[in-house]
């Protein structure tokens, strides 16, 4: 442990850690839970949190990070909306001597010294678990399984990786085919409108794989409006396991959810303290998560925190 002052005889604590955090936006239930986790954990740790919401725009995130540099915060953390285009602002932070922590989403910068660590999920694994479940459901069958994929934000790490993991998982089964793949930007509204279009253009849909619960929930509205039964006529697989998703799973409208935990706050606060103190930290910290069937969702719902 350590890091405390050696008894400077009372007075107020000037060592309050100042953390600048640039959030993606408020696009999903996951994001709302993630923001709350970070705000609550910062308050509990007694840090000063400078929180900035980028409304889904990379320019706004870059602006926020530059302003954190100008304000000389102790630590900068952010969840990058897309993977590319961060080198220059990260270099500025490094030159200013401010450590950076990536939370939730990765960047594609080659220079790994531009940030101290990346805390978040393994999105490829999540996509693979979604695909593995589908393969298992169709074991021994050769009938065509037509899959529609609703992708997350174009260029975002979870969209790139969840597509990749799923494609890998199904690739040995030629009867399981992705017949349509389109972005719904991780939102419920776009999940709905995109699915409305797909239902009109694509007659035979057996399965919907949505990169998050919110797009799946929007698509459920479109499927019901088209006179079909979600979870039965069209099987639905999503990622996140936020409350509304878990409720739809328990109600039989979703068939399987791969969990992605948004509760990164406490670990982030711990890392911020360490990097401020100049301690070396593990460059990759993985979030632990599970998967849920309909029965498991019924059991888990009463204690679900988000
Ligand atoms: O799955 C989705 C959110 O980056 C893991 O972003 C996060 C994703 C999450 O909009 O709901």
C-alpha cells in the first residue's frame, strides 16, 4: 500500500486526485450504467471528477482531453468512441506528463506508451460466445439459418470485435449465414428503424444478432409491428445484459445475452491512484463476465444492479 503523507499535522487534504473523464455519450443503457459507476466510484474515493460527455463525437472527446491537459488534471481517462485518430492528442498528454487510462474501448495507436493501461471487456470473446451459442442450438442440423446482424457504431472497438468473434464462431457451419449486416449505432431508435428496413428487404430471417441490448430492443418493436414474434419467429441474441435486456430475455423475447459489465468505476479509481503515484500497472485489465439463457435471466433479474 502506502502513498500517504507522513503525518503533516492536520489541515485540509491538498492531495485530492483530479480525474478528467471523457465519456462517449449516453447512447445505451450500458453507457448510462457506466457513467453512474464512474461518478459514484469517484465520489466514494474522494476524487475530483471532471466529467465530459462527447455526445458520440470524436472531435468533442479530443476537445475535452485538450482541456484536461490545459487544466493540468492528475489523470485522464476516456472511452474512445472509435479506435483511430488518437495519436496526436495522446502525445500531447504524454508530453504534459499526464497519465492516460483507456476504459471500456481500445484505440489502434501503435505506440503503447501513449497510455498506461486499458481496462475493459474482451469484445472478440463476447462475439464468439454469441456465435458459439447459435452453433450449439443448430448442432446436427443442416437447414439454412439466416442471420441478420445489427452492428454497433462504425469504427468502434466493440462493433469491430463483436463482428469478428461471431464470424469466427460460425465459420465452420456453412448453413449459418449472415444475410444482412448493418449499423444501428448502439441505439434503440436506430435499432428499430434499421430493422424495419431489413424486415422489408429480407424475407427469410431466422436469427437477429445485435451488438447490444438496446438495438435488440428497438428491433423487437419493429419485429412485433411486422406481426412476428421475437424470440420465436426470429431468435434474438444480444450483448450487454442491462436490465431491460434481461427483462426481455426473461419474457422470452430475447433468446441469449452475452454479458458486458459497465461497472468499471471502482477499478478505474484504483488504477488512477496507482498511475498518479507512478506505479506500473498491468497494461491490459480484463472485465469478468458471463452469459445468460432465458432461465438464467429469470434467476438473475431480482439482484441485477443495472
Ligand atoms: O456494449 C454498448 C455501448 O463500449 C462496451 O457501448 C461498450 C458498448 C456497449 O453503447 O451498449
